[in-house]
């Protein structure tokens, strides 16, 4: 049975007899189902009954129903209400706009709106660059999606993508003070998406493309970067690549290996996998093979997709041909951004001594971390319930903070490299160990270091 998760947390409102054992009976019943009790409180007490609030983490919706049934089955106890705390948190959305300036008096209104605002409008009309100083453009990012590649859910549409986009906007604000707003587009047409983003760009200081399926995401990002004068960042590509590179930097430090010497197998040749490989090469890696569903991409093979062709032209210098399982034999590093259960214990055991395994498919990784750790020196995943979580929130808030602070108009490979170095450098040599190669997402130093590193190498818009 999978472990209980806060993602399936529930609260129960329970009526019990007035008894000293009522709360312990409830806790025992909940624990007996395998749920994790997170809170238990008597919220009302009367002469004939008590009302008890119970909080617990479950595995899934069916498990939550078993918890309700177990508590309801206790003698004299009735469950009156069960609330899914995750859905409750999302009621009305997770973000809102607030005022940065006071509007308490007529004078305030005259400056913030008419007639005073007209003077600012005229100044911007004469010099559009002033919008970066005198509007929200200075600190605001659009989080743009078409809902075609959301988490592990796939093409679920723009409405269903909104909770993720709101969460992204919340993370921007929480970790780097960047204002962000979801822009969910009801179109999958590449040209239409490019046109819409170009049309809304005057209001924003940057564009964060999110959960747009490959290969369209590559063209959309490339075209927007070329045609806009504000930075465009596809987090599924570059955010993932930055954090993977940071984790690998520290993993190699622990194992005493050098990036230019290690052999690397990457599973997954979509947006994330391609970007990871490009950043690895920009950071000095020389021996990389990439695996799609049909096996390793062979050197010099021909592909209709331009990004798949780039991989064929720039990886697998050794000329390897075969499956992923065959490719990991004797490799130093495995990086997975693909699908669950691609490798088993024997595959990891066949890798080189002091191997490094980053199995990042969510929620189920390419190989279970507990199995991989039997043979690999260092294991990382994309999950929060195992050590070494490779999480994009370590990168994108600070990255955009640096871009906005520098007034940058474009994104370069150098920015990606220094961002990865900044994340890796947050962990000191004394702190570094196989279970701690990447800092916590709640470490306040991370976004500050990333922002400073990016701003230092950024070229302000001329």
C-alpha cells in the first residue's frame, strides 16, 4: 500500500458520547485503516455528546471512504461531515490581486486614477520603456498554458490546468516576490498561441510557458524569444534542466567524478529531457545517450522533428544502438524524465560503481528509490516523500527575480548554468551528503542566490 499523503488529507466532523475514551477510539480506528492522524480536537462539549474534529492523511479517495466507514462503525459515534482538505484549499482559487498603494483619500484617487494618471500615460506613450518603471510590468510574469501537458495528467484542457497555474503563480510570489498571473488559452494552435502571447506581452515583464506539449512547446518558445523584447522561459524545459544540473553538480562532487568524464543515459526526449541534455552539454558533459520509447537515439539518424534531430546530431558519439536497459550497463549516471518502472534492481546493479540515479517520473519513478539505493551511491526523485527532491521551484522564482531586476530581454545558456551553480552552492561541503545534494525548497537563500547570479550575467535591454 502506498504511503498516506497530504495531497489526500481529509477532515471529519464526528459526534461522540461524552467519554474519556472517545478520542482514543477514533484515533485507533483511523490508524487501523493505514491513515496518518494529523490532528484530533474536541471542538464542542455538551452534557450528552461531544463534537470531535479529526484530520488525517490518506492514500486516495477510496482510502478516505474507508476511514469514514471505520469511524462510523464505532458504537455510539456518528460521522456528520467529511471534507477533502485539498479541494477546500482550492475553493475560490489560490491567488488574488491586492493594492500596493493606498486609496484612502480624494488626493490618493486623483494621483492613482484620473486626472493624475493621464500624465503617466502620456510619458509612457512617448517612451514605451517607461512601462517597466511605472506599471506592473516591472514585477509581473504571465504564466501561459494551453493545458496540453499538465503534470502527469496530459491534455486536460485550459480550465483543468488552472489550479496548477494558480499554484505556479503562488510559488512565484512566495519564494521570490514576483507577481504572476495565469493565462489559460483555449487553443492548441501554435500560431494562435504565439499571436496571443505577443498581443498580451505589453503588460508583462516576462513570459513563463507552462505545460504545453512537445514538440509545439519548442517552436512556441523559440518564436516568442525571437519576436518579443521580454524574456520567455519554458519551465518544463529549463527549470527542470537547471535543478537537475545543480543536483548532478553536487552528486559528482560526492562521488569524485567529473562531468566531462562521466557517461550519462537520459530517458525521455520530450521538453524536459532535451533541455536537460542541452544544459548538460553546455556545462561540459561529453558522453550522453538519449532514449525514447523505441530505444536509444542513434547518432546520425534522420528525424522529422527538429529537436529529435538535434539529439541525433549531438548525442551518442559512441554510436550505441539498443534499448535503455542495455544502455545503462556500465553508465555512471541515469536521468529519467519519462515513465514509471523502466528499470529494475538488476539494471541499477549493472551501472558503474558509485552510480548516480535521478528517477524523476511522477508520481511513480522510473525505478523505485528504495530499490535504486541498494546499488547506486546517490538517488534523487521528483517526489517530496524521498530525499533529494528535484523540484523546479528551486529555479524559476529566483530566475525570474534576477531577470526582472536586471531588466533583461532574453535568456542565455550562461544564465541557466550560473543558476544551477547557485542552487548547488547553497549546500556547503560540510552539509553535503548522499541524502542531501539539493537544498530544501523552503531555504530562503536559494532564490536570493539564483536571482543574484542571473542578474549578474544578464544583459539589460538597451
